């Protein structure tokens, strides 16, 4: 099985990246092939709302020529997709939000037929960090992924979040226990 971790952090060495890599290492130790991409190293433009992607029924089909095609191909090859972001103002960073918006291109609307999604086998999860209580700071990001999953008939596992307490080490022993528990939750979801 394959996991694809999409890093939405805007800084090279961030708490979100450290937490995400800890989860990736745990998943790898459990036998999952893990690939990570950092969106701040790619050219991912925002969706322009042209809807042309929805009539291209056999592929991602976005008309914007940037690195999102590469990300989309990896999403299609993966069993588990993990969206990650620090929370600065209750929502994910602009690079991650752009990739999430562009993933709407996986939903297809054939003429005279029911809509369908190219993402059938994939399970989705979220990793987030925030400077305050993650239960109140990460809830809107979580809710947006829940709604996205409900709309597109996708399986959303849930999220792992940790608070940055300003000491420079977000991956504490307590957080590592949370990472291990969340990795088990992801594996259990993949096996269903």
C-alpha cells in the first residue's frame, strides 16, 4: 500500500513537516510505502473555476499547466492521501488550499449520467499544527475536509494535530504516542 503526504507548510523546517514526517516514519515501519511532496517547492496555481476538468472523464483533466498534474498522478496511485498544514488563521495555508481546490477536478460530470469521482480506493487524512489548542484551531480545516469527502463520496479518516508550544520541539513523547495511534487508525481504515 502507498501513502502520499502533501506538505502544505510554507517554511522549509516547520513543525507541521516534523509531525508529518513522524507519521510517515510510523506508517513506513508498519509496511506502507510513503512518498512526501512539499508544495512550497512546486508551482501550484489556484483553480480558475472553468469546469473544463469535469468533462474529461478518464483523467485529472485540468487545463492549467503546472505541477498539480504531478501531484494528481501521485494521488491516483496512492491508497492514503494525507493533507498537511500549519494553521495560522483557522484554515490551511494557500499552497495546500490551492491543491485541495484543484483536486475537485477528480469529480466528473458526464452528460446525461450521474457524477462520479476518479478517486475510488483512496482514503484521506489530515495533519495540522497550531499555536493554540488544536481542537479549536484545526476544526475548520477538519470540517472542510469532511465536507469535501462527503460531497465527493470519499473516505475521510480524520486528523492528527499538535500544538506548537514555542519550545522548538513539537514531536514530544506524548505527540509520538498520538502519531502511533493515528498511524494504526490509518492502517485499520486501509484494511477495510
